[in-house]
C-alpha cells in the first residue's frame, strides 16, 4: 500500500499514539490477524480528538466493520452519547455486535444491517457527528443524506479520501481502482465547492476530510 506521507513520518506519528484500552488493543490485533481494514492508528487518534472536541450526543457511522471505530468514538463521547452504525455485511454485523456486547457498549451503540444508502433514506432526526467510512465510491451519494441529518454545528468526517495517495497523482492509480479514484475526486471537488460547508482535507492515515457548516455571517 502506498503511503500518503513519508514512511518515517507516518511511523513516528504512530509511535506517539499510546493505547491503554484493552478493547481497542484486542480489536487492533484481531484486525491485523484477519486482515480487516479499520481506521489507521494515527487517523483514529484524530477521530478521538474530534469527538472530544465536539462532544456529540448522537453519532452516525457509515461502515461498522468489527465495531472498532464505534467503540473508539463511544469511549470519547461518554455514556450519554448514542451511536447508530450501519454495515451491509452480515458477517461483520455479527462480529461487531459480539464485540460491542463483549466490551460493554451495547447500551450505547446500535448496529443496523443493510445497504447504507437505503438505510440513510429512512433515517430521521439529527446527528451531531457523522463518520463516513463505508463504500468509497458512494460518498457523493451519501453526502446529501448526511447533510439532511446533520445538526446545526455538526461535523461530517470522511475517511480514506486520499485513497493510498491515488487521488492526488495519476501515476499512482491502479487500473482496477480507477472508478473509485474518479468518484472520490468528484466527492472532494464537490465538498470544496460547497458554499454551505467548510472542509479541510488532512493527509493523515489514508486521508481524512472534516466538514462543518459555515457561519451564516461569513
């Protein structure tokens, strides 16, 4: 996998991340052994920081996998926060539910099984924090629903937006990934041109975009 920053910088930043939570450490080990993609360590640290700053009471996650990011966010948001997370893989749903229950977060995290786009269409209410980490080629399709569901002052965090550096350089694009790269570029261009939102793209992990509504007085 190509790195989006120099390897020595990436390794140094990862070395600064100190984990003392048994649940997260065990899940990281499981993900490595079973080749399950979860948020990279340094990107996870940023996600934690954003949740600590936002203090959201309602969180929506697109893409549950084994439940790692849900548990990470729940730890930071506190026991009063509720997380709704969506996963299409039945196997991953069962694994995530098992992990969430095992580590004592089942009263805070609700796992919905199904297609993200289909379930988004039926969701109501407002979310203070939305973490997008599902099908990379569908981010542009997810965004209008996330915008509708986002509370005033809420934050949308999109993971993997630089996609192994391919988004920034045609020379890195693998032929089988061309469609995903094209659609992710369209997503980032849409975010950058969206006058309702202010977006920053951070070259950490596999690239993270942080979007929040602009002040109406700007």
